[in-house]
C-alpha cells in the first residue's frame, strides 16, 4: 500500500471513529465516548506523520478534504452535545448546592423549640 492510500485509510479511520463518538454523544453514553476518544486522538496523531504534499494526486486531496469536512462537522456536533451535557451538570450541581444549603440551614434550627413555641 503506498503512502497516499495509507493517508486516505487513516482519514477513513478517523471519520469512522468520529461517527462512533457522535453516536455515543447522541445516546448520552459519556463514559464510552471518553474511552473512544483515546483511539480517536491516536488516529489523528498518526496522520501528522503523513502530510499531504504536492505529489499527492488531486483525487486523493479531494478525498482527504471530504473526510476532513465530515470529521469537523462531527466534532462540532459532538461539542454542541457536550455543551448541553455540561449545562445539565451545572444545573444539577446548582440544585445540589441549594439543597445542601437548605439542609444546613434547617439543621441548625431546633425543631422541638419551634413546635413548643420556645424562644431562645
């Protein structure tokens, strides 16, 4: 297999991984997404040693550009889904903090004294 075909295959692999990551994000399978990201980053890193050059045919360059557009679109969609998840987690943390504050406040009150009308 020549270097150019290897480059195309690597971008196909990255695209496949990004599609899998997007599916996991849509299904809200965040742990699996993070695990798959390691493979994705390794595949991306592998392409840095195989740059597209002037000797790369126009057909190969076109194919690589097509994959790159799809990969970038997938990444943007993943980022959007991750931001929505981050917003959900922020809201949950806020609710938890408010509940903890309420519990701490009411925990300081002697409920028996309120029930019997004692004043301190």
